[in-house]
């Protein structure tokens, strides 16, 4: 799907940027949204696609609807738009490059320096998914990004298979080793989800999915990843 074929998502971008500007003057949001959607539709992507962007935005809305008080939701939504907008599976600096793009684009698009800095901080936070206690913006974005881990078994399997496709250039044994290390690191965290809703609704199922994938990988099953 090309950028101009997703008018609903473009409308969401336009509304978010205008709300973040809070009545301040600025350029037309649409060209920025079209550029972002084109980046999200790049051919090397299998999981980190427009569908992932839409899912993260939906989970931010879900967290807000479930009583998440505080935080700056429009800035969180802008961070969701930028958090994987630069994505090459063979590179390690994707989050930094995505944050740098946010800094350039949002300054031009009419946000204040503080708002730009906050969006960029949130994008960089998705490198570790480890927000500080009380970081409401960070907790919301990180939980929304990790919510895919709590899908039903079929949905999780599709996610894992798509990640493996993105890393098709990695040999099977190396992939299994690397993916298993990532999954074990996630399972070692005291909590995957920091918001009350995420902890209550997503935590247990996510841990079941991670443990099952580790078992599949250690049994020599075709690699999955996330």
C-alpha cells in the first residue's frame, strides 16, 4: 500500500500534528505525513510496516481509553509515528536516525523546542523499552510498542515469522542464537509492561508467547523473531 492509498491514517497524522501545535501556525501537515507513510512502506520491511504503525497508534488509544491519566498523548502519538520510521534490519542505529529525523521534521512543522525534544527522547527510548518510574509518556509508548508480544498464538506466530523475514540475511543458527538471547533478555525483566493496564492485560500472555518461542527455537524450529 502506498502512502496516498491510506487516507484514514494520513488523517490521523494530520489531526495529531494539529492538536500538538495547539492552534499555533505551521505548515500543512499532509506532506510530512505522506513522507512518513512512504518510509513505513519501504520494501525491506516485513514486520515494521504501516500495519505496525497503525497497531502502535491503536494501542496508545487503548491505553488512553483504559484510564491512563497524565502524559502528553499527542506527543506520544507523534513519537509512535517516528519510532521506526528509519528502519534497516542490518543496522543498529535505527532509533537514533529516527529520532534525528523527528527533530528536523517536527521543528520545521511547528512544534516548540521542548516538544521536539520530548518526541525525540521517546523515540530513543524504544531502543531499550525501559522508561523510568513515573515517565508516563515513555511508559505509554513502550507498552504500545511491545503489545504485539501479547497477541494470541496465531498473531504472535505471524509477528515472529515476519521478523524472521526481515532478518532473512542471517543464517539459521546465528538467528536462533541471537533471537533466543533477545527473548531471554525480555523475560528477565521484572515487568515487560509498565502501565497498570498493560501489566494487568498483556503481561502474562506475552511471557507465555516468549517462553513458547524460546522452546521452539531451542528445538531447532524455523526461526522466529521480534
